[in-house]
């Protein structure tokens, strides 16, 4: 499988997750939602789910290859490698 640089992968994950969260949040705040807005919200949720799946697959430590999903620190929790992101 092709590897994606950690920086790129984590950026995509953050943007995708942020977009999804913003869309879901919009759905919570507004009482009256138009059809177009509903579609946007669902699109955001789909983007968020896709970015989580993406993170599970591509967000990996460059040294030991273990998943960095849910790791927001500067070091790999498995091998201690410093993460450049
Ligand atoms: Zn590691």
C-alpha cells in the first residue's frame, strides 16, 4: 500500500474531521433546517466518517508502522519516535 507522509495524512484528518464536526454542529444549533442545509450536514458527516476511516488506514508511525489514530502527541505511543506533523 502506498504511504502518505504523516504531515499530509494528519492534515487531511484534521480538515475532514473539522468539516464534519462543523456540519454536525450546524445541525444541532439551528432549529429549522432547509433541505439544502440537510444535504450539507449529511455530506459533512460522511466526510467526517471518511476521514476517520482514512486516519485508521494512513495515520501511521513512520518508524514502527503502528496506528496513530487518536494520538495527538508529538511522539509515537508504541516506539517513542518523534512525530513530525
Ligand atoms: Zn512508532
